[in-house]
């Protein structure tokens, strides 16, 4: 019993074809989209990107990301937060209220009142911006 391969070969013509006698239309060479040299240059560039450049840049990106993550998520810099100075704001408000009740300028009671109040207000704005930046961090 013949197997499938023998059946297929049996149906092929027995006469050999001399391929050297057939001409190839050289106009086909004009149908290439890119030259061999250009293709090899692009492949070489992609090879470098895939096998070297990506790993190098990815490592650099992760190093920077980890540094940012430490500051923004792990609080490695231990910055003051608005909640930390809530009592200071309460005291400033109380000083202002009492100075107004007495009819005197708040700076007469606490000379740095305006500077202290401005600093706390500025901290509030910075914390808001800090949190916005933190929220924009991608999750890896």
C-alpha cells in the first residue's frame, strides 16, 4: 500500500524541467519597495533598539521613576503637610480673633503673624500641587 507522499509524487510529471532555460523578467527588480542596503540599515537600527537601547533607557526611566516614587509616595523627604500644621493655623486664627476683639493690629500681638500665615497658605497650595503631581504618576 502506497503512503500519501508516494501517491503525490506518483502524480507529478516524470519529465525534468530545466530551469536555466527560463528567463526572469529583470523588470521585477524595479518592484522592490526598498533596496537591500536600506533594508539592512533599518533592520540594524531596529536590532539595536530592541536588543540594547530599550533596556538601557528602560533602566534609566525606572531609576528616575523610583526616585520620584520615593519622594511622592514613600514620603522619603518627610515634608510638612497641612494636617501637620493644623494647630498652627488654629493658633493664628485665634490670635487674629483676639487682636480684632481688642481693636489692635495682629502684628502688635505677634509680629510674624502675616509671614507665618502666608507661609501656611503657601504650604497649602504646594501640598495641593504635590498631590496633583502624585496623582499623575503612572503605576508600574
